[in-house]
């Protein structure tokens, strides 16, 4: 009889240990790809005494039930984050930039970042980060290609549906838990219970705020695509020649292209000199002074007794 009693006690102890381990694992595990829990559920369970009860319900069991109800994300539409990178050229920077701004405004987008620079060669370069509505993303890329000459274009679509709906489900769970905790606080009459519940409510509200911010960030990225644009002003657009079929046609095209490149390089060099005319003048003055100094030193050397002056050359 005694042995049977010990056997039942050990079996009951093992059962309680197994149930406790499963409960701890389910309350602390975070869904894959989502943001980890801030520890509000487990912190509340540890802080709340299991024997403290309000209307016959322990705060521990109530908090646990609030944390498990409505669990599991319910998927809706696919959440995609669209991004693109464009490298553009234009021979008329001012009109191209104006057209780009009109295009962004016309499709309901906005400029997140914009900068224009001039490196001294007379040609401008623009760098822009544009946000356009996701449903206008493809049309915007096509119209931008018609507005400027496209050197390169790449686009990506990242599926964040799992993370989004996981975060959304956790937010609903935390909101349900907050309602339960607030209801318990309204019925609590012991100071110890009130302090514990207020602490749990504060932590839950912080978790709700963090999850809400994450969802808002996802919504912003999903609703508005991000396009990074590099716009360069050039003398002649790159890679716009029609391919030549015959040998002589190819040679003629090569000569014409080489001549245009040479003219463009000379013009760029002339523009650079025009921007740096002060330095050119300063170098010219230095050269003249150096030549005059060398000539003067040579004349003085020739005039010395040991030097080969005109008289010695005549005697020889």
C-alpha cells in the first residue's frame, strides 16, 4: 500500500513537471520571423501570486487565458514591399528634373530625399529618393523611362506577409489581455493585487505601443513603394546609336562616334579651364617668372671670368 502511494505521488509529480514545462515553452516562444515578445506575459505570471484571487479567479490563470485567446495570425492580402533603383541620363537637366517632379506629384507620391550637385565640369547630378503609391509603381517606372534615358534599372518585391500578420495577431492578443487586466483591476481590493495588476497593465500597454509602431512602419512601406534615382546631365546620351550591319558602315559609325567623343572631351576640358581660369593664369605667371629667372642666371654665368663669353668664343 505504501509502495502504491509513492508510485502515485511520483507519477503526479512527473505530470505536473511536464505540464509546467509545456506551459513555459508556449508562453515564451515567439513566432518565426516576428519580433520577440517583450516578456509581459511571463513577467505578469511570475509577479502575480497564484493564490491571490478576485471573484474566485486567480490573476495568474486569467492573464494566461488572455495571452492564449485569439492567438495565431489570420492572413489576408499579400503584403509586398516594392523598391527600385534607377540610373538616368539627360542632356537637359532642368527640364528632366521638372518632369520628374511633375510625374511624382501626378501619381500622388512625394520626395523623401533630394540633392543636386555640380563637380565643376558644368554638368549637374541629382540624387533622389521617391515614395510613390504601390499601385502606381509599375506605371511610374515606365513613365520615368520615357522621360529620361535609362542606363540601368532594377526592382525588387519583398513579401512581409508572415511578419505583418504575426505582428497583427500578437497586437490583438495584447489588446485582449489589456482588457482582462483592466477588468481585474476594477474588481481588485487588495493593495498587493492592485500594484501587481498596474505593473502588468503598464508593460502590456508598452508592448501594444511597440507592436502598433511596427504595423504602422509596415503599412508605410507596403502602401508606398521606394524608388532611388540617380540623374546625370551629359553632353551625349550613352548607348543610343543604331547598330551598324556592314563593315564600312561599322567603320564609319566608329569614326563618327570617336569624333563626337573627342569633341565632347575637348569641350569638357575647355569648360574645366574656364572654371579654373584663375589657376591657369597663376600657372602662366609662374612659368614666365621661372623662364626669366633661368635666362637671368644664364647671362650672369656667361659674364663671369670663367664663363664662355662672346670674346672667348671669337678667339677660339
